[in-house]
């Protein structure tokens, strides 16, 4: 079992290691997940907001046809019935146009792809969002086509430490594809190639832990290079990031996958939530990263919350605790660790709730208020000033080191990023008022959390830095946010 993987790894090393490169444009380095957005809206968003604000890419919801479930829960999109590019987000033409328009403004597209399974049982004949019919109970998906032989035998995952069960039984009843079969591999590679041809930069691989790493290696190394007509260099390999939930106590581990591509670092999400909810002092974050048992920076896809764990209870933060959420996000984007992804949600009161839709069950477009925030059911965390300005901060400080860590022994922290940026965070219930080393050249800087630099004027607090790099930093309990961030691209 281990040997073939090793042999394959060695022979395919050049190819597979390259699949950690997200192919960002310029100095950009943050991905946003526009969960359940329509393709036409994403294209508009790339041009009017993401490009101008310096976002590097968008993770889009699954693009291939899914089953239609009653009430249209968001999770119906995790039940594929064919590889036709028709979903509630739009059709193939709209998808292609989105990818082109986003690439044209330097914003990459990463697609959430379902290689592990097809739809779960359904009473009788199921109809998909592209009009295809299937009989999931019989493992019959004629629009691909797949028949029963293309799937593993039906069984349930009861023991998460049993590799066979985790990889060959049905995850929540979803018909489990056999990626070891030529036909299945062929169909999956064709599907990925099709998306690459349309100009995407890579994939978020759903349920990766439920597939054998050897099979994934075969598939990833077989897909074509990125499309040079969309601005990618010759021989560029698609960026791969794999959904592997590894808390450190299961048989199938993140280490089996991190050579093939990046892996979602769930421990990051849990620990950052714990710290900013006040269940661990912020001073401990000084050693944030691999010392916490996380994957190496270039292998870790990091996030405060994702579309799954934002719906669970526990330490993970979401938009419903905005002050803590913004602090955690500011720390996420300021600290030099990981491949960052920002979540952009729709509002929900229960786990299964459908995304914003009209009476005909069509997804609705986001609408914006005077401040640019979303108003009609979409939360759009990526449009919160405190978040998009930290995306700008992360761009400004790219490739600099963390220096001059400061803390008060508790929940007030601060640090520099080279001589490009400085951040302070106060999660204590008393003021932070200190003269601190900011590492910045002398001058007046606009705090990009309490405001923005607009036409040379700072709409929030400003900090004056003296000739030795020191500045007076105040984050009071009366302040709306618990963060202050300054950088060289927002100098007055
Ligand atoms: C993932 N990552 O590895 C996705 O991030 C996650 O959102 C997916 O689950 C999961 N893997 C499978 O792609 C979601 C959702 C589930 C939902 C499934 C399938 O979290 O709740 O399951 O999609 O739509 C639903 C029902 C479940 C039922 C299943 C099959 O909630 O009770 O199981 O459909 O009918 C009998
Ligand atoms: Ca499987």
C-alpha cells in the first residue's frame, strides 16, 4: 500500500510539488470563498470590488450539476448527478465568462470539485439542475455515464479509524466512486480538464480524506496544464487544496495528502476561534504556526471559518460574533502563516437553510447599502472594511518577516511586518495605551481598521510615527473594533 505511493511520488515529484502554487497575480495573496454566489455576480464582483481591493482569487461553489433537494438546502450542491456545468449559480457560458472577466482583473478562480461521490439515495428518478435524470438508489447516472460498477459497495462509515470504511464506504450515504477504476479516472480527469480549459487556476478538493492519496495523485498529475490564454505561464500546474479534516487522532492523516497539494488546516480554525473567544490568551499566539502542530505555511490552507464549521457549535467563530471575528481575521491576515482564505457567507438561522432565493427558487443577487455592505440576506464579510483593508495590509507586507512582538502578558498583542506594516490587537476588557515600536518610517499613518485612506484623507484614527519608529497606540474599550493596523500603502 505504501510502496506504490512512494514510487509514484518520486517519479511525479516535479509535477506534484508544483501543485502548491496558487498562481496569484502581482503581490496579491488572499482567496475569498463566495459561497453560493451566481457566476454573473462573481464576475461583477471581480471587476467592481475584488480586483480593486486586491483579492487574489475566489473559491466558487461546485460548478457541476447537482440533485434538486426539497427546500433547496445549500448542501444539495454536494450531491452531483453529472459533470454538466449547470447549477443554480449559472450555466457554462456564464461560468466561462466569469473566469475570463476575473482573470482579466487579476483575480483567480478555484472550483470546489466533488471527486469522491455522486448523489445519495433518492426516491425514484432524480432530476438535476441541468435537467439530467439519475437513479441514485441504483447508482445509475446516465448523463456521465456511471453505472453501479463504477462505485464501491455500499457500506456505512461507523469507525473513523478504519481506513477501508473512511475511503470506500459512503460518506453520509453519498454514492462512493471508485477512483481506482480507469473509467472513473477518465471521467474525473475530463471534468477537471474542462474547467482548466475554461481558465480556472485550481481546485478545492471536497472530501479528499475519503479518497486514497494514490488515486488522487494519479488524477492530479494527469490533468492538463493551466490555460496559457488566460495569462498563466507555460507548464503551470493547477493549484490543489484538499479538504482533509485532521484533528490529529485518526488513521487517515493530512500528511498523506500534503505532498500532493495544500491541505485545509482545521486546527488553525479551531485554535484561532478559541483564542479570540477568550478561551486562550492572545500572548500565546507569538509562536503561531508549525509550533502549534499546524502544517508548514506553504502547505496549509487557512481560514477562521468555512461553510461547514461556521454552522457547528464550538469554538469556531463566524459573522455572528462580529467584533471577535474581525479581530481573528485581522490576526489571520497579519501573521505570516498559511495560504489565507476569507469566508463570505449568507445569513442563516439553521444549518440547512437555503441561500437567498426568490419565490421561483432562483438565487438572488447581492444588493449593497451606502457603505458597500450587503443587505439582502448575503453577509459579505469580504466587504467589511476591517476585512478588506487587512487584505490590503497582507498585500503590502508580503514577503516580510514578523518582528518586534509585544504583549501585555495577556490579551493585548502587537507586532511588525518588516518595515511595511504594524498591527495591535486588544482583546482585554481594558484599554491598550502604549508607545510601541511600529518599525515604520517616520510619518503619519492611517489606521485601516477604524477607517480608510480616501483621497489622501484618513476617515479613522491616525498614528504618527517618530524618527525612531515609535508611535502612540490606543485601542480603547469604547472603540468599535479591537484592532489597529497601519502600513506603508496607507501613509498620509
Ligand atoms: C465536504 N467536505 O469534505 C463538504 O465541505 C461538506 O459540506 C459536505 O457535506 C461533504 N463533504 C460531502 O460533500 C454537505 C453537508 C451534509 C449533506 C452533504 C450532502 O454538510 O449535511 O448531507 O453535503 O448533501 C445531507 C444531509 C444528510 C444526508 C445526506 C445524503 O444533511 O443527513 O445523509 O445529505 O442524503 C443521509
Ligand atoms: Ca470514498
